[in-house]
């Protein structure tokens, strides 16, 4: 499962409790870019919490002017500390930026695992 920002940048939200997976794909990772500082996943069936601070990249004249950043707290523990986003999330190859404007957040699942969400709050920080 993933949480996408602006349809381009992905935070993993899958079950990492006693669930071995590659480190940059575990819960709280910036997918294939930054591993979490700690695995703080609770057992399946317990509610997980994520507090994600997303600083969007800035583009000017079709070029990247300032990269994006993530700070992530998982179950109250800091696991990503203002890490620079290296570009659009990609499954194959190196991440790279593509010019884009504002876009929505998106939740994505992988068909096979029951998943529920509650209390999703968004707040624009100025």
C-alpha cells in the first residue's frame, strides 16, 4: 500500500511487522529512495498512525528550482527527517523530476490485503 503525493512521490504504508521486505520498500520509506530510521510497525489489526510533512518541489520555467522533502512520523516516532525527494517514484530505474503542478493525494492498495483508513487530515502549511 502506498500514499502518493501529487501523484508522483510515494510513502510506503504496508505491513512491516515481522514482514521481511527490502529496506527501501518497508513501511515509512520514501519508496526506493530513503529507508526509515526505524521500523515502528505495530502488529496487524492494530491501528497505525502516520504524520507526514510534505514540502512540494518548486518548478520554474519547466525546471526544478527546489526539490521536495518529507518528514515522517510513524506511530509517533520520527522515521524520516526532512529527507530530500530525488524525483518521481519509479519501480524501475533512477528517480527523476518531471515538471508538474499541484495534484491530489492518492491511496493505493495491492488487491489482496484488507485495509482501512480513518481520520485522514490535510492541512496546508504556509
